[in-house]
């Protein structure tokens, strides 16, 4: 008699392996970007270069989106955990921010508004181009 849970365990294991491999691929792009940054002595961080590499690979359809979809979904689902080290770092250096709270709030609000405005404008432009095509 077959155990019905065996199929679920195999599926879960397969999904786990796929997610790990996809995240490893993304990490490989980060490492490649860091290597390019060091070799060429660029001022742009390696992580940004890796992200640009990913963008180019996806745009040119060299790497299909489906090959990274589950790993990216996993990382987005757990995104708050990636900010914990930054938050702890800020708390460790609270003395640096002491007395500058209002300025930091103003900078945060301004930069958030700028990101929203630029993102909205870019999105509208891309939608308009797509509708015209």
C-alpha cells in the first residue's frame, strides 16, 4: 500500500531544490557583478552591476523568467527578514542620529515622494509606449 504523503514530500523537496538553485543563480550574478566591479575598478557597487546583468539577461530572453520565478517569489515573501540587519545596525549607531530625528523624517518623506513620482512617471511612459505599439 502506497503512502499518500510520500508524493507531497517529493514535491516539497523538488520545490526546495528549485528555490535553492534559483537563489544560487541570483547569488552567482551578484558575485559576477562584484568581480566585474573589482577587475574594472568601477565605482558602481557589484550588486548593482549584478542587477544590471540580470536585467539584460531577462530583457534579451537569454534567461527565461520562469527559471527564476520561484526563487524570487520566495525572497520577496521573506523580504522583511532582509531588513533586520540594517535595523539592528541603525539601533547600534543611535547616537549618530541623536538630535536629527526631524531632519531624518523629512529626508525619508522627501526621498519616498521622489521615488514614487519617478516610478509613476516611468510606469506611465512605458504604458503609453506599449499602447502606441
